[in-house]
């Protein structure tokens, strides 16, 4: 049985009214950054921002004025977005210099606006063993070329070590007799052990 024209008009008007009454889901709003900003040392950094209602994903973007240095998506759960704070910890290994970071939100309805930027400046500080350096930046001649500073470990080495091996106590006496910009000393067993452990660990990393 077909509907009368008047019934069809009533049904169509009901469907249109329901469509107008149901608001479309909205894309998430803009995230507000908390920190960091300013000068930073080391390569492991915690990024914090305020959660956004209906934001299910957050893009953390770090870069310079000319290039993207790092970008990564996180779910609200990944970022631990409890009321008031979302936070992720990233080990970036970026070279020293100025950077900006932003957050962009997303949900099933689309992308939200980019946050305002925060500027950071990465400084080359005392090594924290948190990143590996290339050979051209890791080793630097110091003390009038008599020694080599290892920027990755913070240790300074004799540029012309003895070509023979010796017992630990003998090495200690030998170091005490050297004058390389001042009296030299033997690195502690713990420091040398850490260097050897880091070197051995290089071969354990996945390809």
C-alpha cells in the first residue's frame, strides 16, 4: 500500500526535522601547551599540554623554521591525559639549536587547530649518556692537543696512551706521573666499565 501524498510530505518533514535537530559531531578544539620552553639540556624531554574535550589523538610536532625534526601521534591514553595534563617523554637526539613545538588534535570528525608554539633551545651540556654522538662531534682535542675530550661520556683521555698493558695499580702510578694540563688521574673502574658496557650493547641492538 502506497502512502498518500500528504503522508509522504509529513514523513519527509519529520526526517528533515530530525536531521536538523541532531547536531553534527565536531572536531576537537585547540590544545594549550604547558611546557617545556626556553633553554634545555640533554635529549630526553617531557612535553606537557592540557587535554582537549573530545580529542582522541594528539600530534606532537617539533621542528625549526625550515624543517620538521620529529612528529609523532599519541592517543589520549598514551599521553596519560588525566584531568589537567597530558604528557609524553621523548628522547630526540637532536643537535643543539633553536626549535619550536606544537600540538595538533584529532578525532573521528577531523583535525583540530594547531596549538600556539612554544620555543625551546637545546644546549650542548655535560653528557647524560642519553644519546650517541657522531665521531665528528663526540671527540675534541683539548689541553693544547695533548688530550681528547669524549663529549658522549664526559671523560678526557690521553692522546698518546702507553702501548703496553699493565696491572691496575701500575696504571694508576703511571697516570700520576703524567702532566697533561695538570696532574692526570686514572678513570674509575665504574667509569671504564660503563664505557665498555655501552660499547658491547651496540652489538645487541636490533638491525
